[in-house]
């Protein structure tokens, strides 16, 4: 084969590799400074499923596992909640609360939780003000077919473990939209938090 063909093949392979890496890496996010382990959980306000105001400072006194999820339209979030139901009793058995923060009511998630007889706390961030405050906004993250109902922007999936004093002990941002933390890892990190 002539040298020009080898050069063209190498250039094409390089372009494909660069495109693949760009697609994979553009979803990666660093941990916002306000959510770094060792920092106090920022004071934020939301509402529960019944529309009652709730506040993050109310969590002091007991550890909490807090999950920021995109909504019932997201199959990865629905799967995450379904997987968590298997570990719910272990989490609450350690004296921790399990809280899901979402921009819209998770009707599908609520049905899953009810089916498995687990009592998650759902906190709603309807206008994404908490999401913005915590540095978790994913601009344009809602797929086109759901934008009319849910808007353009959503939450970047994130898990926090907070100790009884309100200090963040573990933060895990999803690396990609399909990636979610393993519930066993969250349980291990919660146990470590309780031992420290």
C-alpha cells in the first residue's frame, strides 16, 4: 500500500479516537467545592412530597444518604432507586435517612419504593435553585422529547453521605449519565462514617 493510504488510515483512526475521548470526557465533572468531603453540608431548602418545607439543617442529629436524581423520565435514575431498595433496610438499620432530591415528583420511583415497602424521603427542587446552589446543574440535560414537560436543565446525578453533625463524608458524582454509585459502596461509606 502506498504511504499516503497509511497516513490517511492513521489520521482517520486518530480522529475517531479523539472524538471518542471527547464524548467520554465531556461528561466528567469535578466535585463542586461546596460538596467536598470534610465540608459542612450547605444549608438549602426544598419541599417534601406533600409540599411541606424542608431544610438540610434539619438533618443534623442523624447520618443521611442523599441522592440527587434527575427524574422519573430517566431510566438510569429509576434503576438506581430500584437497586437501592435492596439496601434500604441496611441503611436505615444504621440510623441513617435516605433522601432523594429531584426537580420533579418521582411518581415511578415512589411506586417502586411503595412496592418494596421502603420509606424514602423525597425532596423536590422544582426550580433547580438547590441544584444551582450546590453546583450540580446539568444544562440541557433533559432529552428533547421530555423538555416540554420537564424543561431543558436538570440535576447532575450525585450521592452524598453526611454524618450526624452535618459534615459531608463522601461525595460521588456520576461519571456519565448512565453511571450511578453502587449501593454497596454507599453502605460501606456510611459504615465508615459511623465508625469515625
